[in-house]
C-alpha cells in the first residue's frame, strides 16, 4: 500500500507540472495577474523555466513558461524573437499568473536588454520588501536606468516608489478617497521628434481611484512667459503618446515629482 501511495503521489505531481506548462490551471481571474521587471539569474533547460530577480523588491521568483508563451525582443521583429533563447543576464519584463511558492506562470516575456552583471541568488526564504529600492548586486539603479531606459525603469520601480512616497507623507488614513500611482513624465517637445526618448522622469498622481486608474503618464508642456519665466506644466493624461493629443484626466493631481539621478 505504501508503494502504491508513493507512486500515486509522484504521478499526481507529474500531472500537476504538465498542467502548469500547458496552462491548464490558468483561470480567467485577473486578480492573480502580475507584471515585473528584473534580471534572469539562471535558465533551466530545455528553457521551460528560469530564476528571476525582480528589481523593485530584490526578491527571487521562479518563472515557468507556458507552452503557448511568447518571448519578445525589444525593437526586434517576430522572426528574431521566435528563435531567441533566454540566457542569464537578460533583463526582462514578465507577465503572467501568480502561483504559490513565489512562482509565476508566464504568458509573455519581453527582453529589454542584456547585462553580464548576474548576482548570487539570495536565500529562498527572503521576505519581499516592497518599499526598498534595492536591485541585484552589480546592477545599481542608475545602471538599470541607463540599460533599459527611463520609461522602462519607472515602470519597474513604480509600485515601490509609490509605497515609499506614501509612507514619506504618512498617507495612512484608511478613510481617504485618494488613490496614488507612479507614472512616467513624458516631454511633449522631445516626444514629437523622438518618442523613444520622451520619458524624462516620474511623478506620483493622486485622486479618486476611477480617475487615477485611467492615468498612463504625466505630460510635460514647456513654455516661456515674456522671456522671464520658464514654465513646465504637468498634466495627468490617459495616453503614453501625449504629443499626438493631450487628454487630461480630470480630478487627478500631481502629488510628487521624482528626479532620476544618473
């Protein structure tokens, strides 16, 4: 009986792994969705999973690729992306479902850049610190920003920055109707000519949740008044391309400006 029980347990485990890889346990519950940016530490052949350190929390995750998952190379076509194999040192953006045991079942991996600065994995029992901006050793925050760009870096660190700012201003009133979020500041004057370079910083916006959820960025409009006053208007907008059309999100204000020191 004991041998049968052990065999059954092993078979069940094998079936569970197969189901995970096939995406069979993936439901339609959006609450379990997660998106993170970090560096690949190691890849388990035949490239069906990898270990990944998230930049914002400095926590290591196990990432399992679904059979129908796709890998995208930033700035490259589908042909190159289709044949790409992840390697340690890749800086990636991961989208997928959160599973128990600090594991993510991913449907999409976007390779942003590659770096040779791969660190030694931390203990698996490390507790996430969502307000600590501590990247992997060998990858400082300025190095990350320079490697993946301001826009991608703001997106990666946004949740941690938002938590840090809220603690800084002691925003702990449970009855408040204000919701906060960190988004990139996009320069309209730069974006018109070179959209890829338009991200010039980050800002925290605040307001009612329904309105804050619509905000994608803060548009920076630069002007000069009578040759004596330089003006930069910061407008919460619902698009990542505000140079095409500025659409202000009403009832939302800018509550903090985040400068990136490189």
